């Protein structure tokens, strides 16, 4: 027996999934129509005949396309005998051959990608470790209060600027305790009563501490999904998402928008609650070397920030401009940015099917998929205006964001 099949309407198309699987399969309107016919008991010959009449195809071509599409649906485990294993991570699944020019495309499918650590378990009290007297930081991440203890004085000095945007005087309940124990030469990062990471060197210690704080804020087991993108505040009630894979320029654009007065939720990942709201993490911006000269005019403090080597590349962590945004905002605008030098600045409206495809291709984290969650995701991508944004330079990107915001307002 295969896993139960889940499906939900998505604009004029639909999205399919198998319960507890990693795959999301997006069908546009044409493929969705054929899916309904197949579900109603039509055979390949009958669907091919309808296709031939509707689009002027010869019968042999129509039948060949239908059989190819059904074969790929079967291979994906959506119809017929279930396949023996789930699709591999990062494997794209095309549900049909490309149609002829006069036939609307079928739509395709692509696997969502699960990233990050597992569930974050709460601990009612901080464990004690036989370490030197540490320095304590009280932090707020995604509205949760945490205590961070750091033993080594050098690590304290390095970490303090990174934690500036997270520090709080709130005396609320402690949800998690972190302890960066040991020295620069040999450190251990504890999360509650478990070892989270071990290593050597100040840079790795800082990177792993920041990563753990982000993972805690994402709290994947309790989210509808975690978007790989930058989040900003359009106003006190609505948020803007810049959704794109790494290397698209979204963090640079987000940093410039933040400097221009948009509150920052996060520069890389944005959790979405079960109710569809965006969660502000309050973390510092992580800026790669390529963006430093571009942002120097709007972030005069950039050169003062220490360089940290993160996964083999230099970055600078800088605090967000303006007031911290760590509450909940409903999504007001979804943008899929692409920095493309020498191109024309362009905005293109996207269909819900295209939005979900873009969300998945940007490596969204979607866990514990069931029918209720699939329908909630379909509603989420269908209810918010979305555009592809192509820009040749930062000034054009900023202006396009302002234009589309005025249009939506």
C-alpha cells in the first residue's frame, strides 16, 4: 500500500502530495483537468481523444503525450502501483513531456527540501556544567526569551556585537538555555541539556551560535513552513517576503530596504505560523563580501563590523536598522527577486502555481505534511499578491519594490 494521497486546489491548478512524504507536485490548469479525468475513470485513449479535439493534435501525438504523462505520474507514485522509495532530496520531477506550442503546459512537480536540525525540545531549567564563571546574555528570538552563557572572554567580546539586536531586559519565562562552554581553542555549544556543536576557533563558535538561535526561532515542528527568503515589514500589520535561493541578491536587496526604513524580520529564513503569519526573528543581517561595496553608501557602519569566516567565505554580521520586528505580520506581498546585470527592470505577476513552485525551488522547509497543512499552504500562496522581480542594479530593485507596494496599497 502506498502512502495516502493528499491534494488541494491551487488557483486554476492543484497541488498533490503523499502523507509524510517530502514531495510537492504542482499541476497547472491543463494538467489539473487531465488529473480530474483520470480520477473519474477515463482511460488514456479517452483523454487523448479529448486532447486531440480541444487542441487540434493528431490522435497519435495526443496519445503519446498522455501515456508519457501517466507514466511519469505512476513513476512518482501518484497513480497506480506506488514506487518503493520516496523521491530523493533535491530531485526535480517533471510530470510531463513539453507540450507542442499550441497546447498549454501541463505544469510540473518538484520536491520540497527539508533543511536544518530536528525538533527543538524545551527544557524547564538550565543545566549546570562544571565550567568557569560565564558571561550571561538575555536574548529574545521570535518572541521567545533565552539565556546564553559564554565562558571565554574573547568569545564574549566577539559575540557581543552580533547579539546587539537580540538583547532584552524582559523578565519573562526562559524557554531555552544555551551555553558556549570552553575556550576559543576548544569549545562546546550546549542547547539545554544536550551538546549542539563542538569545534575550534572563534569564527566557527559564532557561526554555530547564530545558526542555533535561528533554528530555535524557526521551531520547525510548530510552523506551517519555513521560507528561504528575507522578510521585511511593509507597515505595522503586513509583511513583505523576498523569496529566492542563495545567490539571487535577496539579502543585499533586503539590507538596502531595511536601511531605507523597512523593518527587518529576517534576512535568510522566515518562519510562517500555522495561521499563515510571518514571524520576525530579530537576527542580525549576514552580509557576504560581494554586497559590501554595494551597501557601503547606505550602511556607513559596515566597515566597522568584524569579518567572520562562515562556511569558508567571509561575511559581516550587522544589526538591523530601526526598531526590531519580532512580532507576527500577515503576508502582504511576495516578491521573487533576481539580480541580472544589463537587464531591463521588470515586474511580472505570478499565478498561485508559479508561487508555490518558486517557494519550493527556494528550498522551503515543510515538515509533517498532512491534508490540513497542504490545504493551508495552498490557501497561503493563493491569497497574497506575488511578482517576479528582475533588476539590473540596487537602485532599480528598490524602486520596483516601492512601485509594486504603491500599486498594492
